[in-house]
C-alpha cells in the first residue's frame, strides 16, 4: 500500500510529470517570492535579513548548540551498538561505488568551497587579538590566558577552527544520510526525509505532513547551497582579479555564478555515475596537488608538529567546547557570529549532503556508513585546514617586520576573507610563475568544487520533489540548477556575506526540528527490527 501511495503522489502526465505537483508548486512559489522580495528593495531585504539574524542569535543559540551535540552523541551510539551490523539495503546488497570513489564524493559534496574560503582566513582571525570586528577574536584563547600573538595562541586558533569543521558538523550529515539510506534502501520507502517519520506517523507521510517535511528540507538545501555558492563566487572573483586583473566586484561575482551554475546544471543532467563522480575524483586530484604545493613551499617539519599538536588539542577539548555557551556580551557576540553560524550552515546543508551520501551508499553497513562519513572526510578536512592555515600563521609568526606584519592578517582585519588564500600563496614563493600557477590552481579548484556542490544540490532537490526518484526528470534539474544560482546572486546583492550567513542560519531552524524527529523515527525502527 505504501508503494502505491508513493507512486500516486507523483504526476504521471502534464507539465509536472515525474514530480509531486503540490511540492513543486510550493517550492518554486516560495523561491520566486523570495527573489522578487529581495530584488524589489535590496536595502529593505538586507535590513530584514539582519533582524532575522539578531533574533536567532539572541534567542536560539543554546538550541543550535544542543541540537548539534545530540547529533554527535547519536552517531557515536549507533556506530558502537549492535545496530552497526544492519545493512543499508537487502542483507546481500553490495556497495554501488568502490570505496575510493565513495570517499571522494563524500568529501567534495560535504565540504568543497567552504574549506578554501575559510581555511586561512578563519585561523588568522582567531589568532589575531585586536578585536577589529568589534568583539574578541578568540574568547576561548583569552580565557586560557593565551592573549599574545605567539604559538600558544596559534594552537588555540587552530583548535577552534577544527571544532567548527570537525565531528559536530559532520554528525548532522551522517544522521540525515543514514535515515534516508536506511528507510529508502532497507525499508523500500521513498528516498526522502518524510520516510524517516514513518515509524512515528505511518502512511500519513504521503499526505500534508510528509509534504511539509520535504518542503522544509528543500528550503534548507536551497539556502544552504546558495550560501556556499555565494562565498565561492566572491573568492573566484578575487582569484580572477589576481590572475587577469578583472574587477572582483558584484558584477564579476554574479557572472561567475551564472557560468558555474550553467556548467553544474549540465553535470547534474548527466547524473551521479558520470558527471558528479568524475568531477569529485578530479577535485581530490587537484586538492592533493595544491596541498603538496603548500607542503613543499612551506615549513614542512614545523607544520607536521603544529598540525599534530593542534589536532591533539582539539581531541582533548572537543566535548567541553561543544557544550560551551558564552554569557559575556563580547564572547556571546563572537559565538553567535561564528559557532552559531557554522551550526546553522551545517544543519541547513544536511538535507542536501545527507540525500547525496545516501544515494551513493546503498549496500554499506550502518557502522561502515557512520565511521566512513564521520571520520574520513573530517580527518581530510582538518588536515587541509592545518596545512593551509598553518602556513599562513607561520608566515605571520616569522614576518621580517615582527609578528603579525606579513600582511595576510591585515586582509582578515579588513574582512577581506576571500583574499587571504591568495595573499598566503603570494608570500610562499618569490618565483612569479609559480605563484601565478598556484593561484590558477586554487581558482580552478574553486570552480570544480563550485560545480560539484551545485550539481549535487540540483540532483538532491529534484529527488526530493519527485518523491525520491533516483533519476528525476532532466528538465527539472535544469530549472533548479539555474534557480539555486539565482538565489545565490540575490543574496549577494542584498547584503553580501551577512545575507548569506543569515540565510543559512534561518533555514537551519525548521530543518533541525525535522532532524530530531528523524532520529526518533530511526531509533524506533531499529529497535522494532531487533
């Protein structure tokens, strides 16, 4: 009966053939209304975004912190429990992709552009101590007495960056992906978020309750992906300025979004096994080359010790950092602007990344899934941050004019975060062609990650709107591929980085409620299965 209701929820003819008409109309109507609102009065839209952000930061900071901690503890429990042997599919199912391709797609879809944007700017922001943003740069370091620009403060800076990009954030991805894969491949329910609520509400998931859950996931994914694309566009524009001298302003950023969205749409139309898989594997190749350049040109021995020590500090303090809630106004401002934004960004991305990793994870055991998704991409991401961010910190610690005079930290103080990557590359070598080549490689990597995030997001959105069809209609992939790019462009026009961050935080609120309900549904079903 469930399968029949699932199929009847999709239109079989007409303009909405292959989609759930109610959800498709509602999703497009909401996105269109948002775009028109922002374009009609850009200043008013920017002010509205700021009011939303202030309300979230002042009211729900504790909720975001506890929600993310709950996700991490649920992941650890599932991996260590007897349920770890459960296979995501039939008992004899085999994985669809080889492990190397699987991990490459996990890393590319789950991190991508954000690592290049923040891997240098964020460590330097926390390393700094001049409070140029109007609040403390790193209250955790200040509370520990590490207030001088020296190596102890640098270790504190890296520890916080690892915290924001580590286990807590990936735990949200794990749980959404696990729920989707378990109910979609093992219980034969639609590959959508609504299916995780089946143990709680039964076949009512095929009615308004299910539509609402999936629509919230669509909205979260749209704004989460748009946030990332906006960040990537601003950094790619900076890269083009370094390489060929173009103006890195809004016109260039929007042109970048248009070009990359078109390329991403073509990739999404080709499907997971071709375009997305190939791009993900190339992302890893290009990433290894760029990482090798930073290791070869940087202080490799110092970096090895610095990364090892800072990772050890992160592991030692990960639990107390996760539950820390600031009470001092300055510290609270820092926590809201960074930690709460990150938790909102991770949660808003969870439907997108969770759906994508579920699609590529059929046949793996629950324990293999949790460990693979939680540990491997996290470790690779933290290693990336340690090497790139460590190079920038080493340059500032050993600057000829004294600590903090290398010039990279000045870019961060001016909130020119996207330029920090290229500023570090420029100071790693005196060889002009090598600096240009590394800048070109970083920009190319931004483009390929940009395309991977966008095309994966397009495929996920259309899968949700088609009631879990793993091969949704291609024409709708085109519509949503271009639609995500349009939302990113509008957010950049409205208020730049602030609007992008607010969109991610606001989208995370309803998604987080759905996520907690999904955990309850998964737990109930696993217990019943025995």
